[in-house]
């Protein structure tokens, strides 16, 4: 499961748990408290209104006695927002008095009358001969409602739930992040210390699990490359030592003066020249590998006639294939006017490498087929042999540097293991791709594409 899905499901689980907790635990408590708050508020309003009603009996006509008015004012609570209005028989206001809390609310800069809402009205009719009405208006606002205990409990629950969910998600996220990061730091330190057989205890199928799989593949590739490099160095040392020993022997023999026959001297010098050519080929391969592994190498692009290019290579290899006892065929299914823009020298290097491999790894009385097909936007070159083929476990690794499916150090059976790596680099620099299809015991087909230019 991906880390994103883990976080999402954790969030849903925490929210669901929070809702269930509110439903079955806190809902009844909060609702009960809200009922108590509303009951207490109603009781306070009712008591204040009753005091007005009782004290109106003490008043003389139209509140002319200041002592009676003061008595009424002392009876009403000042911490409740209310406004008392006394009207005569015609509905005209003859007395108006707000509570201290009401006046204070209106005096605040951010407060307006529209913020206040009437929550209760109490009307008391005055009996004759003093006709009129006493009305007491009770008000509330957002702050007054939030100040109640029930609303405060609800807000604390909401804010507390948000904080709790956030902290739990943060804890889970940190746990999911730190565990693989610590694992990666441990493995990196082991690799730094030279260890290559590393193991991971993190087995989750999330993004980090995928990263560890890629990292493990990278470590395996590094180990494999180092092993191949060691084998290559040993192979190069062997490949240098064999011709050098031969050259040294012939040169020493000739230099001793014991050989006076000119024909014999020429024959031995010819063998020395062959060994020197082998050394030059080995050095060229190493140099090519070094060059093609740098981004600074530029292609010498020219316009190449496809059929003419292939026919030249085929003519060069006719004798070599015949000497190897192999059948040689070609099928050039391209237009005579077809041209490609490529580096001819490097493209020839690719074809020669593939043909050399087809000769080296072929069977007695085997065959080689060279094909060239014109496809949409590119040319497909193929070298097909009926040789030994490549084992399934070796097939994904043949383009790795220093790799040789044949572990023998014989120069005629695999070389340094750099040829296909160089070929792949050349083809990719031309915008194409080198691929292989092979089955052990049946043969191999190496193909690569090059974008074409059509006149």
C-alpha cells in the first residue's frame, strides 16, 4: 500500500473514531449542558421580568417618585443584556432604561445593534387608572452564546479533536518517514564501508519499499560491475601477457643471431606483427569504452547511403565468414534513395561488433543473416545467427559493462565484455535503441534502429 493511501486511510479512521466518540460519549453530555444553559438563561430572564412586574405595583403615576424608580432599578440585574421600555396608553415611550451590560455592548467600537438578537420579551399591562405597558427585551449575541458552558464544551471538543487528529497523523507520518530513512542511512553506511551484500528489513509495498528495491538493484549492479571489472582487469593482464610473451620470445630468438635464414626471420616477424595487432585492438576497445562513457564525445554526422554502407561491410566480411565455415546471407529491404544522417565510423563499429560476435559464437556449419528494413521514421538493422544463443539469466546483463556470458579469458571467446556496451552507447547517441532476442541453443538476433533521412 502506498504512503499516500496509508495517510488517507489513517485520516479517515481517525475522523470516524472521532465522530463515534462524539456520538456515543460527548454528544449527550454537551446537549445536556446546552439544555442546562438555556434553562438557566430562561430562569434568569423570567426572574428579572417578574421583579419588574412586582415592582410596578409600588410605582406612582408615570414613575414620578425617584425613590420608587431607584428601587426598581436595584431589583433588575445589571449583568444581563436587557432593555426596559414603559409606554403610555397611546404607545408613546415615557421611560426607557437599558442594563449596564447592554449599554457596555453598544459602546464597543466593533459592536452594532444588528449583532444583538432579541431572545425574549415580557409584556406587563398597567391597570387603570394608570394605563400603558411595561416591556422588557432580553438580548444575546455571539460572544454571549459562546460564553455559555455548553458551547464552550463543544468548541473545546472540536478544537481538541482537530489537534488530536493532527498530532496522531503527524506521529504516524514521522514514524513512516523515519523508519525507512534510518534503514536507508544504515545501508548507505554499510556500502560506504565496502559491504555489497546488504539486506533490508523494510518490506512494505509503498513508495519507500519501491525505493529500496531500486536501491537494492543499484547495489547489485554496483557489485556486479565491480566483479566484472576485476575479471576484466585479470583478462586484460592475461591478454597482454600472452602476445607480449610471444613477441618477447621471437624478438629474443631473432636478436640472438642464431637465425640467419631470411625467410624464417620474415615468418617470425610476421607472427610478431599479428600479436602487435591484437594488442592494438585491445587498446582500441578500451579507449573506445572510455570515450563513449563521457558526454563530451561528439558524433561526426554525415549523410550515409544505407545500401552502399551495408554492401561495403558485407563485402569486407565475405571472406571472414567463409573462412569460419558459415553461410552468409543478407536482405536489404530499403529504397535505393534512402539515406540516414549518422557517424559512419561509429555505425560501422556497431555492425562490425555484431558480426564479429555472430562469427565467434556461431556453431559449426552455422549461418549469419544481415537484414535492413525501412520502417516509419527509422531504419532497422539486424544481425541474426544460428549460434549458441544466450542463456535467459544472462540476457538482461549483456549490455552491462565488463559482462561476458563466456567466463573464459580466451580473447576469442568474449573479449573484455565492453563491445556491446559501446555499441549501445553509439546507437543511443544516434537516437536509436539496441535490442536482442536470443534462445540458448537456437541463436540470437541483435537489432538496432537509426532515424533516417529521405531525400
